[in-house]
């Protein structure tokens, strides 16, 4: 049985319909996050590592890319709370002997002390129920002096991939939808001071946060883009909570579609984005 630790709400989320949606849209989402993945891996260049942990690895794209770029013989371990996403990861990594995956909550999983000489994450560290405890546990799994490097989202207003769909829904169905500061979720670490405090309290040193502006891009047709945004992200959550009938759902889709069409230029739909590249020493 997988060890999901104390994070029951996130376990439920990532193992049921929302997590399964990410599996279904794995290919298109990795393309959309391509610019951000490139930024993360650019920062990893020259990092000496032979045993690396990929935190919240999801469907394994970053773990696989890491395994292909590290020194020959290096090992990559991906850990995630979502069994459906890890099933997809294992399927994608069948030909890579140096990649393995663990189904567990990294907040409570009993890692071998000092096992990893580096740890990375692309949007996989923002979902802990108790972030200081989680990062303390992760630090204990890393060799003293090794580097943690991860990417997380900057504030909501700087990320159109979140704000545009959610505003579309809330304009259509006014509600009391609330984004709770620092709550587990994509924007949990959008407050720099809060994030720095967590890293410091969990024993990391030399913490640094770099804000990087980029875009979330897709070559999907506007119809495909609109359909995706009604299934993944803040707008999708608001759609689910509204429990619309089919007629109202179709009307809302047309608004999403209009947004997608307006954004398309030369076959590419772009959403402005800002991410934090975070580094710290274990």
C-alpha cells in the first residue's frame, strides 16, 4: 500500500478526477510548460550529481529528462503522491534503467538519510500540508552541502494561465471563490518571504529566489485550448464547483473559446507567466 502520510486532501485530489485529468493531458501540458522546464534545466547545468531526487515528479517528464542529461551512471528517483500519474511515469520510463519512482508523500516518507546529492522539482513542492516539516524531511534525505533547485509559481496576477480562465468563470457565475494565501496548491509559495521563512526554518541555507518572466505556450487549436482550461487549473475548479447544467456549460465554453481565439497569433496561443526559480543548500 502506498504511504500517503498526513496529506489526505492532496492524496484524494491527485488520485481522483483532477489527477487523472493531468494524466489524460500529459503530452499537451508538458508542451505548455516547455519554456519553464527549459528555464529550470538551464539552471541545473553543471550541477555535479549522481543520485538525484525529483520531488512531486507527476508523470515523470522531468525525471526522464534529468536521467538523460546527467552523468552516465547517475540515478534519478521520482516521488509523487499520485498513483495514476506514477503509472504514466513508469510507462514512459520503461527503457531507462536509471530512473525509479516511489508512490508516497514526501512530507512523511522515510528516506534514507543523506542519500541524494541533489534534489529538483518542477511545480511539485507546493502541495504539502505542513511545508516546514516536508522541507525538513527532504533536507534530511540530502547530503549536507548539496543543492535543492525547484520552480514554483509567482503570484496569481502575474500568471494568465490561472487568472484568465478563473476570471472568465467568475464573470459568468459570480461567486465567493477565494484564493487562500499560502494554502496547499499551485500558489502556495507565491509569497517570497513566506517561502524563504520555510526554507530557513527547515534547515536550508543560502536560499535564493529568482523571478523569471516567461509564457505558457500552446499550438493547440482554440477549441482544444478552451476545452483543456475547463478541465485543468483554477478555472476548471470553479467550473466543477458551479455544477452547471449542459446548456450553461456550453455557454461558458464559448467564452473560453473566445479568449483562446483572441490570444492566438501565428498558430500559437500564449499566456503570460512568472515563475520563481528557487535554490537552497541542504
